[in-house]
């Protein structure tokens, strides 16, 4: 070891003690992390838009740094997907083209989370229109779906045909491409087709998720899917080449043939036949009438910004209501336990509202949503928060699940925040015939309670967990956000924005910081192991019951758009969570 390497190691080894002596140990929970600027300690006031010079000149050596680029960025949880999007941007494609290229690749490299058998939701900032457009690409229950077919119990089954909704992702991607795309989908998906056909080396984190759920796969996946996902009866290890030749053929077919190639003909018939064989009668008409919807995003104010999410059936209302509640608290001036207590309570109140009220949208439902997000509604909810935890648990299915998030910014300033998901890990466990498509289990998100606004019924869409985010400041995008992991989506989004706007963290710190996760149906709160024990003890004393800290809490991404204030930028700053294999690339 050279003297330089030795001195660097000694310096790094001494950093924790040095920082503790300075009073900033556990900084992610008690104060802004080193190298950042604290937010203004006034509730509702706009926080600084750029970080201050690093207080500790060596801080960059003990953490992953954000990626700074000048004009373009592509970001995802997979290096291969990010590379596909980045190449599109290099070749003159726009942000929509880039996320579509990434979405196609994600269905190959993260098959337990995403793919043609799932759904998508999208927010698009059009630089030309200076407006955010929302796209709901979620699917509906087939004509044979009925609570009469659901076994007795509080939840809809998590696997099998009864858990499947008609895949909406491809129709959503077609709608996105038709309105904003500039390059042929077949060209955008060439890398995905090649990866599926020729093979790709699986990443470490995805191999870990794959292996973690391999024992369960043997219990719920059909034999054909097990043969594909568990070669030799085992999950693949990091670096092992994985191939999906049947999926490659289908990706190529639908990319060339468009919507008709998926929702009519062989692919549609395979989906219908698979569900019918599983006891849920499904017709070709169920497939052909699937349509994505362009919708007006909902918004709430937080720290002088407008946070945008999709309306129901998305649970974006959870993130918005919780952030609106927190906007009335001086979180930056609180200790870690006081701050986290209010974050947890705000989320639990918002989840309780969503579980009680949100499903397939109606005029009456939307009126309740608008009321909940109004200043009066937020103030009423805020007043319910005391120093003690409220018992607000709601029985709800689909607590487990995974998603993929990707986002892109192009040289013209167009931006896309997109999520895609097959819901639970490896979805329903069903393959659609010989297409290689893993069908979702989004139907498990339906309520089995008759009379619920989210009750299962033919033609209805369930309350949806996925929620891509965009945050505007003075009418222009400042953040693209996304956090995966089922009902962790709004929780991770909230904690990222608090980290950035209240605690002054940069984009990488904001996504990497330890998090908590509220479990709605039993009132448990999972605390990341990195959260100081004293903070957890304080929260337990307030009535919060700790859950298993090892459970997966999802991975997040954030892009921050700096416009030149305070000497920073104009530039793009991107953070990609260490919890998965992702990267951001741009120039």
C-alpha cells in the first residue's frame, strides 16, 4: 500500500470519530449532512436552491457523489437501461424516446418488477407547452373478475389469475410515443430485444432480490415460469448470463406492430386464454378496450413549490396530502425524533384517507380528494397530529411489491418521470402462453370488502401504488422524483423531499439516507438499521411499534434542475439510490 493510500485510509477511518466529536453523527436524522446547506427554518418558505461549499473538504471521500451534467440526463435503477436511454439522447432523441427505450430494457433486466404484463404511469413536462401532462396507463379487471370468485378472507389473492388486471403498460407507452415520441419504437427497443435474445449479465442487487424470492417462486409460479426464472432450479447469481428468447420475439413483434400487435391477435389471445384457464373468464374484447388516459395532475404546495402527482386511481394523493400536512411544521428546526414522528403521522393519516376513499375515480371521490388537499382539509388533518401515535391501521392487500422508475431530461428541456410495474415480485406467477410475458398481480390491490370504493369488479381499476413525481418552482421543473417498493412510493417521495428541502441534502444524499416505512394494516413502522437507536426508542415511547428493519424499503431516484441561482448551474444534478444497481448518465 502506498503512503498516499495509507493516509487516505487512515483519514477515512478517523472521519466517524471526528464527525461525532463535531456533533454531527447521525446527520441524516439530526441535521443536514456535511457538505450541504441547511434549509430556512420557516415553515412553507422556499429553501435554498443550491448547496453551500462543503464544510468538510474531505466529505466527498466517504460517500457516493451526485452526477452533475449540463444539458441531458438519463436515470434508472439499471446500468443497461440507463445506457439505452443515454444513447437515445446522444443520437438526438428526446426525453420521451429515452424513457421508452429504458422502459423496454427494464422489462428484460428487472423482470421481477416490470414488463409488458404490467402497468405504467407517467408525468411529462413539455418545454414547448410549458405544462405537465399526466398519463394513466393502468389496466382494468377482466370481465370475469368478481368478488363472488374471491375466497373468504380480507384480501384478494396475491397470485394466480384472480390477481391479474389487463396489462396497461404497452398501451400507455404507445400513447406516450404517439404524442411526444420522435423515433420509431422498434428502433428504441433494439437494445432490449438484443439483451433478451443474446443474454445479459445480471446485476448484484437484482440477483439479490431474485434469490430472496426464489423460494416463494417455487410455491406460486407456474412450472413454465419457474423453468425460465430458476435455471437448474436456482436463482441466477451476479454476473450470470440470463436470456429470455420468447420475450425477445414478443418485444420485437409489438414494437413493430404497435398497439394492435399486443391487444389483438396472438398476444391478446394468450393473455385471455391464460386467465380463463385460471378460472377468470376473459375475452378478447377485455384486451381491445384497454385505453390509457391523459389526465390532469394534482398538486399541493410544499416549501414554496408545487408538487405534482397523478390523480386516482393512483395513490399520488397519499404523497400530496402528507406533504401538505407537513408544510405547516418547521421540520428543519426539529430534532430527529420530533421530525420523523410528524412524517410518520402525516403518512398514516394520508394512507387512511386513500384506503377509505380512493379507487376507480368518480366525481364524488374527486370532490373528497380536492377537499382533502385544500388548505382547510390539510389544516384539519394537521390538527389531528399530537405527540402520540394515532391508531390508524387499515387492512389492505398488496403491501409487498416492486416497481421500476426511470426519468430523462433532453437538450430542449423536455422531462419525463415514468414508472412501470407488474406489482408484486414476479407478479401473478403466470406466463401468458408462449409470449414470455409475466402477468401482473395488480388485482391484489383491490379491496375484498363489498362497498369499498376500491372493491374488485369487472372493468374497474384498483387503487394504484405507482406514482412518478415532478416538482415545480415558479412554474418550472425543479425535481423529478420516484421511489419504488409498493406502498413505499409516497413514503420515499416524502422523505426525499424533506431531505432535500428541509435538511439541505444534495440529490444523492437525499435518496441514500436511511428511511422508515409505515405498514398500514398492522400499524408497524420499519426503521432502517442506520437510524440511531436513541431515535427509535423515542419513537417507540410515542406509540410507534417497530417492524422488521430488514424488509425491503425500495430504491429512489432524484434529478434536481439548477437554473443558475447561487452560482450553481444551470445544470442537472442526479442521485440514484445505492439500494439497487442504478446509475445516471448525461452530458
